[in-house]
């Protein structure tokens, strides 16, 4: 994440608690996880139809993939946004 993305709104007077939530990409990672779950189920249903191999869709695998995609979104979204929001707005804009 570019520090300027946080520096510009903070320079305009937006507080930290309003700058952080709009940058969290958890929704994107959960959307990607949902698409992955849908494709995984579709492929696991298509494989027996085309190749005759038996497949099994595990509920625990689906739960694990949702947890993993949420963790990726939190780590790669919230942590850098929180770190950038803690910067001084002038310093964030200075190194553009």
C-alpha cells in the first residue's frame, strides 16, 4: 500500500478510525475465497461426470478455505493500512 493513500485523506482532516476501515480488503479476499469454493465444488462435481473418478466435498475444507481467505485479507490489508494510518500525514505525502 502506498502511504500517500492514507496521507491524503488524513491531510484533509479524516481521523484514523475513518481512514482504516475503507482500506481493508477483507471483502476482496472473501470474494476470492467464495469464488474458489464455488469453482472447487463445480470441478469436484464435474470430475465424476467426465472421468468417472469419485470425489468428495469436505465441509471442513470449505470452512478452512473461508478462514484462510479471511486471514489473508486481514494480514495483507489491515496490518499495512494500520501501519500507514499511524504515519504523520506530511511524512506520508513527502515521499511520493
